[in-house]
C-alpha cells in the first residue's frame, strides 16, 4: 500500500521526511486516499478532519510504535534486557505537554501540526535577567541555604575536603535545581526522554540520554516509580542527565546504589565530583560584581575578550561597594559578563564561573549559583540594579540573530537564545546602525528587524 501512495507527488514529499517512522505514516495516510478520486479525505473521515489536532497526534503516535521498535534494538545492543525495556516503556507514549518540541509536518494532505506558544517560549535562563534572579526570592533561598548548611554541615565538610568544592557552591546548585529537595519533580524520566528523543529539538542528543537512562534502570540504581526528572530528563536532587549520572554519580553512603533521588549525600557528593572533574579550582570564587565607567564599550564582554583583572582595572572597571582587588588576584584571567547588557549589573568572571556553566550553559544560571553561594555566607545583594528589558520568544531571537549574521557580524550559533555571543553581536550591530550600543536587544530594534524582513 505504501508503494501505491508513493506514486503521488504529495506523498513523495512526505517520504523524504527525515523521520524513522515515515513509512508507517504513509501507510496510514493511504487509507484516506484509497477510494477517493482526489488527494483529499473521504467522507467517512470528515468528522476526524474537523479535529486536526487529534488526527495529527494519532498519526504521529502510530509512527511512534515503529520508532520504538528501532529503539528497542539499540537498547538491547547497549546491554538493556527486553524485560527491563518492556517494564520501562510500559504505557509510555509521547508527552505532548512538554516544551522544546519540534512537531513534524506530515505533508500537504495530512493534518497540520498543532500550534503551541509553549514551543516558542524562551528558556528561563535566557529570558529577562531580573526575572531569573529576583531579589526577594534570593534572600529567601539564601536563608534556606543557611539552614541546610547546619543540617548537612558535617557531610558537606567531608565532601569539600575530598573534592575541593566549597560547601556553599554545592548547596547553591542544590538550591537552584530543586529548592533543596522541596520542589516537585513531576516527570517519569524515561517518558520525558522518550518524548524529547522522538519529537524534541535535539533528537539525537536525547536518544543517547534515553539509552543511558534505560541502563540506569537495568543496573538497579532506582526503580521506575522513583525515577523522576524535569521535562528534559534532568534527575534527582541536583538534576543530573543520565550521561552525567554515568560519569559523575557517587555512592557516598556506600550502600551499593547511586541514588541521587533519595540519598542526599549521594546527590551532593555527585555534584561536587562533577565540578571537580570539570576543572573547579579549590579555594577560589566564581567572580566579582564590578562598576563600568561611563561610555564603556559593552562589546568587550564575553569569554573571547578575557584578560588579566589588572587590565580591566586599567580600562576603568572597579569593584562594587568600594572593595579592592587583592594584588595576588589581579593577574587572574577574567572575562566580563553583562547579562542585561549595559542595563543591569556587570561582573568579572573567572574560571570557576565557566565550570558552573558546564553544569548549565547559561550565564544567568552560573550567576545565580555564584551569587547564592556568596549569600549563604554574607547576605549582600547586588549593588547594580536590573533595568526593565524586553522579553522575546525563540523565533524572534532567531530572526534577530540571522539578520545580524547576514550583516557580516559573528553572532555565534543561531539558536534563539540570548547568550554572551549574541549580546556582544547586538552591540556591534547597534553601532553599525548608528544606535547607542547596549548589548541587549530592545523591542524597537526587534520591530525594526521584523519590518525589514516583511
């Protein structure tokens, strides 16, 4: 039947879709074609056609079954038994409520993918800085951190001694990820990873994570019922992806299981091990808040412009609250971080900031963790204040990035995320347009880009 449908031009386009389950969809679509004189649907399907979202999901989920059989073969080849695979995948279907999905176009005669604003929503770490690091919640979570420091002080002291990572930093990651275990972690890991591997923006990445997640179940470290994660498959108290689990998880209580879900010492030691193995420098901080001189060139921000701290001082930067840099620190390499461009606090970041970013690649994440670690010991907020900046969806940011790249400016990866490379490129682009460089996109600039694209 699929061969018959393949003769049609419309179906031939669908055949070229890069999805492993396309053959199954072709077979299903052909049922609507057979007996109908045109490439439309038959009368019997009229009611279903009136509900394109339901019909679309049905077609995709039929294709999911073929995809699942291919996944099984890969899982068995990686050491997962059929018994474990069956138990892990029992009643698992794609979770359409998850963010970051890219729904495929099944062809001109199939229902269109359902439209969801959620798919264009910006990740919190790349949204408005003031929303990600609100002062009121920072004060509250720092207070909780001090409480946890008392409760787990002896364990944290031993972990710090063994791995060289400060207690406050380990606590700060725990606090950022799950509110010290207070946050609800709602998703079954395997279902979340399956959905992302089948429908997500980074299918190959999540397919590998899914296979590694199945291996965790195979090894018996956690039960299916307790294997909870975020929508992206980050698991346990400090949110490890399966690949991180395999590389860095520690059985700190020596009970024979790597339990980052229910055993807090395992989770904390695993986090310290992650940072240690990724280059953490013991006894050093993450960075410093600084003041910028007037008319400072914000395009100097970013890791590509790292230089010794004394060189930044020569450019007019100063520490906030009238603090001074110690002489032995001034030779350290540092790069400038401007999360909101010139419209917010500024920071000189050193190596440990970059190490935190290996846990999560966003500047705002690393800044949150570093700031929270500081405040667990000294509850002092930033001297600089966040100005109100516009928020944008990923599609808008992608359009902006593409326009900047087309003008000959290096914007880095065109991914819809406002990272350090994009911020610096925005500043260079603003200069090119004769605008005051702020190194952060404004609504006016975005509207100008959209108008020129229409």
